[in-house]
C-alpha cells in the first residue's frame, strides 16, 4: 500500500465527501440529483488538467470550500464513527468464530458481522418458517406463533440496528424544522380560512400532514 495518496485518489475522495454533504443538505431527491449534476460538471471541467501546480491549487480551494459549507448535522451511517451502531460488533467477533447458531430468530441475525454468515443464517431462518407456512390447524399455528414470539423476545439484540431516520437514529426528525418552515410559508398570513386540507405539492400526491387531519377526533361528536 502506498504511503501517500496520489492526486487522483485525493480528488476521488473529495468528490465522494462532497456528494455525501449534498445528501445531508438536500431533503428531496430531485433537488439532490440537480445539485449532484452541477457538482459533477464542476469536476469534469478540470479532469484533464495537466499542470500539477494548478491542479493542486484547485484541489486545495475545493477542500476549503467543502469545509466551509459542510452540514452542521451530517448524515452518519450506523456503522461509521459517530453512528448508532459503531463498534457494536467488536465483542462478537471472537465468539462468532467459536459458536455455531442453529436456531435463530430474526433479531439475532444482527449479530452476524459478515455478509456470508448473515446469508447462511437467514436461509436457516427462512427454512424454519417455510416448514409451517401451510399449517391448517389454527390452534397449532397459534402455539407456534406464540413460541416464536417468546424465542424472539428472549434472543433479541441488546443494541439493535437502528436506521438513521427511525426513532433513536442519528438523523431522526432532523428535517422537521424544514417541513414546519415550508408549511408556514404556504399558510396564509391570517391563518387557515377553513378546515380544508392544504394543497398537495405534486400532482397525484397526498396533502402535507394529511394523516393528522384524518386521524384527529371529532370536534363535535355525534
């Protein structure tokens, strides 16, 4: 392995970090794709630069620009440093090589560090479900379901995998302030004039916060 990164490697890593920052800044996918194409075009303009002095200056300017415009709460993958699941598998790396798990509920599959181990135990789990998928006796099926629930509860992971946008994740409700600001801009100055739902932002989509309107209790019960 080389002791130092080449100029090409530095540019490629800079491009990847810049794209990750765009993912943190752009909430909507169409906005992200637009700015991603703009960013790619800026890199394409100088990809054939032969003057290394000029190329180094461009690289330094790009690094400074990325640092100045980085997101205050960037998107962090769970297994990356600072993520919800960083180094969570360290205590299992030695034990997984010595133990053989035959019967696994769904949650304990998170203990499988390597993808090949996960696929093997996932097939074992799927086979257990396939054995009883055509069970006609509802009493027996209910007992099997209850036993599976108890086994799942007994073998659940102490630190389960949490998606960043799920409750407890690193990015949970990070975009709520933007949604509230957008709704405030769409609301008339004097407040809503009636109880009608706000218009959908795109044709064929549901209005914003429609679920809060549908599930709210009746103001005047009948």
